[in-house]
């Protein structure tokens, strides 16, 4: 099922106020202060879909990270001007491309430099998330493997869609463009191998 298509027209009615980001003297993120909005709920069969609107991908990240454990067949989505970010029991996910640069930021002045990212790590169950992405791809649906990219400038971990090889993604907190690299991931779906 296309979750974002299902939710279209059922936008969260309460948008969070802007986030405040605290940086230390070396430019590293120490804290993000944010109060989220109200979740709007829809159901389809056994599945539960909760959505709200956010001002930025940073807000979406913080709202979704704050959720405690998520039961099966429950999907949370925060819709922003730069794309929709979701979270389910396995971790972060997307069903349509999110912007990679030119993002709406919560800081008054973004960092204009390019840096090497510090790391790419999974949030939640990386193996099951990869399997879910591979399964969706094998069915012809849009799916990208989402990992946390640790910014080489401020240290914030942005959940970004990744791809095989070299790629660049803008940090959700400071705006620095991060260069990164990911290898091929082969996942068995039935009797065939799907590369993600």
C-alpha cells in the first residue's frame, strides 16, 4: 500500500513551532528543543497510520526519534516541505524521494562548506529495514535504504536516503553538505537477490 498516497488529503492539522538548536563553541550540536504537533490517525484494515506536518526534516527527525517503541502495522509520518519522513517498527523509511540539498533549515545561517561525513549507521533494526526496502523494490515500489549520516561539521545524525557509491547529503541541523559513500547491500527476496 502507498502510505503517503493514503494519507494525501489527511494532513496533520497542527504544525510544530520552529525548533531551536544549541551548538557548543566548536559548532557541534548539543541539543535540539522542539515540541511536536498533534498526530492525525487513519486506519486501513489492521494498519494504523499517524501523520502530522513539520516545518523541516530536522523537526521530522526529532519528532520521530522521540517516539517510544512502535508496534507492528503502525506507521508514523511527518510531512515537510522537503519531503515526508516516516518511522515504523524497523526504523526510518521513505516512500518518495526527499530533498538532498537546498533544505529548509532551523538555523539562521547555514554552513556553506563541504565536509566528509563521520559515519553512516542504522537506526532501529537495520537488517529488517534493508529486507523491507528490498521487498518493496522487488515489487516495483519506490524505496530507499535510510541511514543516519553523522555530519562532519556539527555531528548531527540526519536520516538520509542512501545509494550505492559516492553521494552527498545536506545536514538537517547546520546545512553543511556531507560527502559519503556506501557499498552495495545484497538482500535475498525469495529465490532472487535484490541490490539496494
